């Protein structure tokens, strides 16, 4: 890389709550071309403070940290210091870690088995406006994007041959509404409500409203109140 020697090295802050890991990453980065470590933080809160003080080009951010985790620290850094990019460097590549970090504004995502060359590429990529993602993370994103949309749930058919309108009347009975209130809710006459009730009682073998309430709960048409 002929231009690499002439370019100013990328200034980097390392954020990791495990001292041995943090010091190991700092030591590794010190051996890599084109990178200058300007600070190290033990949690997200300290990372945000160091970014405000040092204005680094990139933060290598762990996710699971005390006081302020990596996702929240990333969100704050990107909101308050948009000139600093964030590359996540973590043990975890599951959806619950990956997608919140990317939504918070991380432009890169590496797992801690990444080699030095991969870290350098990720830092250079995010500084040039590209994404710095490990191959495994790229595959995970593609799998997520190419996964078929879940089918919407098919509404259950009304029980015992009830029509949708009769089922609606039954649920309103179970909610404690009178015939007049049901008529107002459905914008029909009281006589029409009575006809629906007679029909649904005949189909289900119900004798009165109390049985209708128990039936509606038993068929899962109405859920019991909670709390």
C-alpha cells in the first residue's frame, strides 16, 4: 500500500471491561500499521468521556460492560460525536447483540477471534464510509434479510357454525354489554341484536347470558382480565 505510509494513522479508543482483554487488544493494535491507540476505557461511560476528550477516528467497542453497555455507548457517541465511528469487537454474534448495535449506529462488527488484518480492514472500511463487518456477520445479515416474511396468523373460524357477526355479539355479551349497548356499538337496531342472540343461543345450546359468558371464555373468544 504505497499511500498507507503517507496517511495519518487512524486514532483508536479501545473499550472493554476485562483488563487482560483490553490490554491485549491495545498491544495488538500497537503492532498494526495505520492504527494509533490514543485511549482505553473500562466501560461505556468512560468510552463516551474519552471520545469527548480525544475525538478519535474509531472506537473498538465491547458490548457487555457495566455502568453503560456498548450499545448505549455507541448510541451516545454517534449522537454526540458523529465524527467518531464505532466498530464493535465482541464475543457475541447472536441477533440480540448484532442488530441493536447496528441500529445504535455501529458501522463495523467483529468477533474477538478476528485477526489483526481483519481489524485494520474494518477500521479502514468505516473511515472510508463503508461497513466493516466480519464474514460471519455478513452471512448473518444476508440470512436475516433473505428469510421469508412470517405468514400472518390465520384467524380462527368461529365455533359451532357461528357467523362472524354472531361471534362479535357473543364477545360483547361476555364483556358485559347490554343489548342496547351492543346495538350502539355495532350501529344496528336492538331487534337485530336480539335476532343474533337467539341464533347463537340456538347454535350453541346456551340458555342464558351467564352461560354465554362462560362459553366465550372457554372458546378463547375473550381473555380473562389480568392484574
